[in-house]
C-alpha cells in the first residue's frame, strides 16, 4: 500500500551534517504519520524522531536539538536533518509510516523503507 525509499546517508566526520530523505509512493501521503528510526550493529532499533500528519514533531532525547524532522506533502517526502553528528549516531536509518500513529515504538509502524547507512567518524 505504501512504499518508502530512503536516501542521503553517507560517511561524515564528527560535527558534520547530513540530510536524509524518505520518498513515499502512496495515494494519500499527507494522511500518514511518519517516523525515523535507527539501528546500530548489535543494538536494537531505536526511535529517533516522528512527525504527525498535522506537522507535530517529537524527538528522542539523544537527538533533541541536533536533528530536525520535516515533511513536504507536495513532494511526498519526509526529511531528517542531522547536525552536530557524533560517532554514536552511526547506524542504519529507517523511515517508517502508518495511519494515526501516536507512538515511538517501531512495532506500531506498518510500513518501512530499506534504510540508509550513516557513518560518523571521530
């Protein structure tokens, strides 16, 4: 029903920035709540940020003040701006979507992209 494709990952030095994009293919993207999650090797998938269909944003404490989630409904795209990157931000970043999702838990999101790798060197 919904397909998500992430892009924008790469290798960056500590303190640098990246902007991740998640392009969605669906009939009504504007009605979906969107989230970003990340998973580092050997660790569980964790919540990073989410944005509701009305534009309300929420962040994990570990990224608050450094990352910004936004959406462009005209382009069917959600973004994650990553600033002041730290080595501990290194992970595969996943885009997720769902209808009327009011949750930071990965299991509550039915649609997922394949992920994009973010590597931060010290």
